[in-house]
């Protein structure tokens, strides 16, 4: 069976645009009884997790062999590259497939698929690239709206920087992209201030283990 998935987001295509993309794949029943699942996270949710996407989880649980999920783009389906890995693992376990309308890619895996590592890497890269592109577009719109088109960048809120740093050093914390979105601080700034996230989290993990 063919299913669709839509998520209302602050960035990326609108719900109407997502519906248009799904129609191109043959999905046109957007009623509550139709095969299209949709999540509408509360506007006050600053950091989305898989638990917030109740309809996505429900859809993943009902998949069977031969089913197909159709989605408008990568960031609609995935919150981050790591989230993408977890989701496609569930899809693969069900022997279903995922179609992304942005580039027409169809992702389907089998236990004997020799190219699975390459395909997963491609999926991860495309997810990160799409998320980064949306963050950049959002920042550009903000600059245009405020008229801040150049010159010295605005000062960074110290409380936000401190909070971002705590999550940056947390081995179990959110992804770099999620921290950037949550606190509105660029990744380059966070790297300069705290160092590469993989390095600082590794040190933090080692320090935590040494004190146990």
C-alpha cells in the first residue's frame, strides 16, 4: 500500500506544497480516513524529537512488506541524519520503501544488499544538506526582514551561548543542527567557541567514565 507523510514545519515547504508533491506520486486522498499521515507539532516545541512525531511513529508501526511511504523532502521525514538512520532501519525491517519527491529517490533495503552502506551515507548527506539549506534560507529571510544585510554581526546572547555550550558538551545531547536551530547560533561560532562537537563530546564522555 502507498502512504504519504506530511509535517507542518516553520522551514521548508508548506503543507499545501507537500500535498502537491504527494499528488504527483498518486496520493490524492487527504481526508482523515485517507492514507496520508500528518504531524502538526505544537508551536512552542523548540526541540523536536521522534516522540513528538506521533503520526510518523504510527505510520512506521503499521508498515508491511511492499508498502511505500511518500514524502515531499528529506527534512519533512527526518529531524537529523541520526534520526534518518533510525527511521530507515524501521522501514527496512518492515521490507517497505521510502520515496522522496524532491529528487525522486526510492530507498529500499534488503539484508543482502551490498550497496546498503553507500545508500545510507547518501541519505544521511542529503538530509544534512537539506536541513542546512533551510537554516541558511531562514537566516537570509531574517536578515532581509530586519535590514541587517551586512556589517558587524549582532552580539550573541550570553545565556543562549552558555545553554548551547552545555548541550554541545553533552554526549547524549542533540545534533549540531538542532542546537543551531534552537539557539540561533551558527555552527561556525560554536566550533570556534567550544571546538568540534565530536571532539568535545568524546572528551566529556571519557571524563564521565573516569569519575565512575
